[in-house]
């Protein structure tokens, strides 16, 4: 609600009929509907209206003309806008009782207000009200009203409404606002093919620039300087390049450039922090022919990119610091495997083993009812769902009562201080039952994942030192718009590096001496282990059930010792603590019921933990 002292003596209908076209153009202003649909809502007091999407500005419209001066003939009235003001002939002295009622002003305070108003009318008559003298008067009047507010904290109408008396003429503002609206609506109708290159997912640099205030000013300036019409929705690349003061070749590069960078990992952010844009842009910036505006724009773009990257890396560092604070005995591998991932819920997840942390294989998937994108392999390895693209083939939807079982092949789930498992789930985290297993047969119930919990601590449910190779998720049949959890990836937060070698590659049947091919294979594993600077290496030998239990136990221990010997030679004794174990036939991967299964059970496993 605004308290208005408004002008009267409006032109008669006959005078309006005789109004010149230029005067009609000058009164153009936008009157949008309350429902937001503002199409064809320009009041020009004429039959023709500006078409949304086409910017047509007459030369006369651009001319600056003096507005009709208001007269002191209105009583104060509470109005919601300026369109329906009532006009009355009232002596200023008769306003005092109303000022008393509305604002609590006494006679002396009203007189001071009238004095400011009289001075304002004088300046308006001299065309000085919008200049420095008017600014000084306005400051004095505003200061007077602010003082009144201190002594009159509660009034029927806010005292601030009195300031509307002394505001500058808004005719030019209305003209600018109308022009700005037409420009904005027209720009929105430019086909995307002119603004964004094929394959660009994010809002392009061009699209972002067109939304900025400065670009509206560029078009306004062009219109006013050239005194010509512009049909914005029909602009092509060449015309847009001209407006942006770059070459057509450079314009194409800007169409291919995302307005904002969105790193998903610490590695991506580190590259962005170097301040390099695309190779094509970097090459263009080195050319003598590069436009000045393109250089200026890309310099700003680089700066913005670096700021985003550094902010992302600061969050990554906090996640890393938190992990090592909780696990002080865990050896840091700053230049090795570790990585930080950003989840769909904006969690920064530090994984010491980086991409090795993720589930590697789908063991089984029982698709639930209503599953929309039921590709279980989409939930393997690193997370790759991007909510800006919303490609649901990048995740697995369980559906109602769906069951999904994963295996960790090159790593295992272990207990560390803090959370041990992170589920990269898309959207709301649906109530889901989590179970873990060493062998895929016997399961440990960890409980329900729900709400905002995407990370799980398994410590309360297991024995110290236990390792697990399998995880199983079961949807708990709760109502949701998209039934069942939407899993992008599953990762062990701490985890351990798990390497396995087939005994057939390493040894001849019944022997424990490494074959030449076996030595080569062990040395290759040592190369992988070198990415972890320190820790504990456990070498475990396993056999099938052929032969006696005792002979298999002895053979498995000797095979473990043979592999450990080569690893020590490659890695050194100092950096790692060593354990050698022989389990014989005691820990089969699969039942020893077929020759194929027996071969899988004859193996040497190497477990590397960075502590």
C-alpha cells in the first residue's frame, strides 16, 4: 500500500484524441497481469500494440520529452498502484487534519512538509528537480521524515509513504522498463540453436550473457544510437556475434562453453583450478587476430572457473582432513589413489582408495515392481549420474521390494573409524535394508538406510578385523513417486586393496615354487601396491579340497611364503608390515563341487591396508 500525493488536471478525452503519435509512444508502459501472463499487455493509448518477441521502437519513442507537471490539487489517498488515483481540488490547509489522522503530524510538522513541497514545485517549474538541487531537497525531506519516524513509531499509514511525494519523475524509468521488458521477452524467444552448441548440457556462456543486465544495456544502446527497429527473435549467429563484439568463430566457441563449471571430483577441480579453458579457446587467445572483447570475456570466465574450483577443493580438503583425523593410523597417499567425490546430495566423500573403492560386479538383481531404469550394471564403479542431464540409464532403480547384490573384487569392505560404506543414491534416500557378507552365502544384517543417511558404520555389527566382499540392498516397500532406491554407485570409505592370483598361473600342480610366469604376475601386482606408500600386506594361500586337510594347509602356507618373498623384493621390508597365512581348503570362494569351482578356490590373495 502506498500513500500518494498525485497529479490532477488530466487531459480531456478530446485532448487525448489530438495527442501526437510521438506523445503516445512516450507513454508506453508495461502493465502485466497478476497471473504472470504479460503478453500483449502494453498500454500505448493506441490501437496498435508491441508484439512480444519483436522489438520495434519508433524514433519518436526514444526522444526525451518533459512530462506534464503535477499540481498540488489532490488529497492524500491510500493506493495499491498509480493507475487508479482519484483527483480532487483541496486547499493544502485542509490536508492538515488528514495528515494528523494518517501520520499523526501536528500543524508545525505539516507546515514543514508543505514547505518542502512548495520548494519541489518551484524546482520542477525550473526543470531542476531531477538535478543536483532536487537531490539536495530530496535528502532534506527524507531526513525530516526519518526524524518523524523516531518520534512516531506507530501511525495509521507508514511515514515512509510520504517520501513518495519527493521522488524523481518516473516517466523515463517507465520508458526504460517497457523497453527492457520487450528486450527480455524477445531474447527468451531466440531459438536455442543460436545460443548453445549441440551436446552442451549446461546453460552456455551465450545464454548466461543474454540474461545479464549489461546485455540489455548493449541492445538499448544499439537501438538508441541507430534509431532503428530490431527483430530479436530472428537474430542469427552473425548478428549476435556483432552485439557481443566478437568474431563469428569466437561466438561459436562461446556457444560450446558452459557458463558455469561443475566439478564432480577433486581431480576435475584441480584441472579447473589451473585456469585453462578448452584447447580451442586457448589457441584463439594466443592469436594476434583475437578480438579484444573475446579476450576480456574469457579472462573473466577463467577467473570465475578458478574461484569455483578452489571452493570445491576447499570442501574436498575438509572431507580428507576429517577422515585422517578419525583414522590417524591410516597412511596418507596424497599422490596415489585417493579421490573426493561429490554426491547427488552435495556430500563431499573422501575415498583413500579412489576408484578402487567401488563395487565391481553384480551378483544378482531381482527387479522390483515399478522399477523405471532397472540396469544393475549402471550402479557399478564410479558415480556418473548428473542431475543436470537426468539420464536415468546412469543409475539402477530397485523398484518396490527389489533386491540388488554387489561384489567388491579388487577391494574389500572393512571397519574404519567413522562411516565405512557410502551409497551414492539419486534423489530422496528410500528406506532400504542393507546386508553384508564375506562369502555371498552368510549375511550380516546392518539395518535400514533411510532419510538423509547415505553413509553407514558397520562397526556395531561385526568383529574387529573382519573383511567383507558382498553387499545386498533390499527395498522396504514404502510409498514413493518412483518406487525403490535409485543407486548410482556403492563405495567402501576405508576399504582395503584386494588382489587375487590364480594358482594355475603361479604354480604347477601340487608345487609351491613360482613358475616364471608366476614371478611376472606377482611383480605386476607389486606395481599396483606401490600406489599405497605404507601399510600392512597380508598374503593368504588357499587350495581346493583335493588331498588331505593337513597337506593342503601346508601347501597353502608355502605358496603364500613364495609370493610374499617376491613382493618383499619389489616393495622393500621397511614400508610395510607383513603377514603370511595358509588356510588350505578352509575358505573356499565357491563350493568344491565342480572342476571349475575348484580352480576358483585354488588361489593366493593379497590384502593391502594403509594402516
